[in-house]
C-alpha cells in the first residue's frame, strides 16, 4: 500500500492544490491485475486533505478492500462554484480531479467503480457533486452532511463560520439552483432512463444536523433512489466518522457483481457497537 502526497496545478482553481492518495500497490504485491475502484473522499470545514489519514483507519480499511482513495483539499468552499473567478470547486471535484487522477494512476474509468463520499461540509460536497456528475459517480456517501443551509435554513445553527453567502451567493437563489443537492436529486429523478446513483446517508442521533439529513433522506426516498440510511448514537466528531467510514466501505460494491451491505436499507440503529 502506497500513501502519496501529490501537489498539482489545477486548471479550475488556477493554483497549486494538494491531495493525499491511498494506492493499493507496493513492492511486496504482484502487479495489479485490473484498474482500481476509486473513492473520492472529501474533508469537512476547517479541514485539509490529510484529515482522513490522520483521524481515521481509512488507510488500513482501503488496503483490506484493495481500494484507491483520493483525498483532495477543498478549502472552506463547500465544493461548489464560488462567486470569484478561478474558484469552481464543483468542476474541480466532479470533472478535473477525476480526469487527472485517472491519467496519473491505474484507476477504473467505469461509473460503477467510481465513488464519492465525505463528512459534514464534505458530505454536502459529495452529495452535490455526486448528483451533479451522476454520469461519473455510481455511489455517493454523506456522513453528517451539512445540508442545513437548504433543508432547515431557519434552525438557528451556525451555518458557515465565514458567512454562507461567501460560498453560495444569494441563498434564496442558491436554494433554487444546482448548488442545492435537493434540486439536483429531483431533477435527475425526473429524467427519462436516468441512472440514479446509489446513496448512503448516516448521521448521529445527538448531531444538530440530524433533522436536515432526515429531510433529505425523505426526498431521496420519495424520488426512488436506492438509499441506505443509518443512524447511530453519536455527535459531530471523528469517533462517529471513523466508525461510519467503515460502514461505507462495507456498503460500496467493491466485489464484482456485489451491491455491498444494506443496499436500499433504512435503519435506525440503537448502538454503535
């Protein structure tokens, strides 16, 4: 298993951007037999591309699953296009990063082998960009996703430590645009013969974002998505995300022809053991 730190110049962002890469190859293993399935894994607000490596078991879990994991830096931009030029974090995640890493590494180009996930701000970004670029991503996972901007806008939570309009522009207009995952989910479901991505959502029962995640869960179910929803005791913290990223890797279709655990399952868990 190789852990790589890569810095590259982004065409979308017009600057040097770092990413961490877990690549399941090393000198002790035989040459890979086929391109790797890939998870694009997004960090949360105030985080960095090293968070998942430093705070969770993702490296060991990915090695056991023979999964490549790409962890980019998304700053504090919620992975959506910003008002200022050269800050299109949506296209960066959904188009440029996928194309670039496929040229850098032996990754599968198949939609069913390409996944996106994240926590909090990154959960929002995974849902938004997984739905926006549904032709690219076959499975999406959001952990404690920061959906409250649009799902429960008057709930009194701190929305964005740096002012949400700095990221989204006018919030009323943004709520009706493709910056809102609900808009994308409903639009995609209405398209004839659309290939809807599989979606996994999880949120802690003590998390202030639980209600907004429940509302988005209901939207997905009403629109016919193959949804796996799980709740466990827990708050908005790394203990919860370390536990649920393992659930995500168990849910992903990492074996050929397999759907992964709990496909289409809705569960209100009583413990996090």
